[in-house]
């Protein structure tokens, strides 16, 4: 998988982009499990991507839901047993 960010918010700690092999749009958040820092990638629709790029408040609300694991069904890569926590 090759992830390509089109927008990064360092302030709110998320990015929006496209997975290049599948063309899937995503929003990602940084996480850490104590051994390694990595990103969790959540699949979003092209319409959501456009909306999140246009409206930061909507993106941040969705990101916070991801941090609370409310969109785990959208994870592009399922986490292992030692799942990280949002940073």
C-alpha cells in the first residue's frame, strides 16, 4: 500500500489523502503502542474527502470519532493485538 497525503494538519494531528494502489481516499491519525509510532488509515468516500478538505470542523469531528474507535469498521489496515493509542 502506498499512501499519499494531500493535506496534513499538524495542529489537529491528522492527514487526508489517497491510497495510490486502490484509489481509496483516507483520513489518518498518528498512534503509538509504546514500541513504535504509526498511523491508522480510515477509508472515506470521495465526498467526505472533499467535505473534510473544505470544512476543518467536520474533519476534526470525524478524527475525534476515529480516536474513540467509533469508525474501526473503516480501518484500511486492521490493527494487531498490541494496538496503539492516539497521540
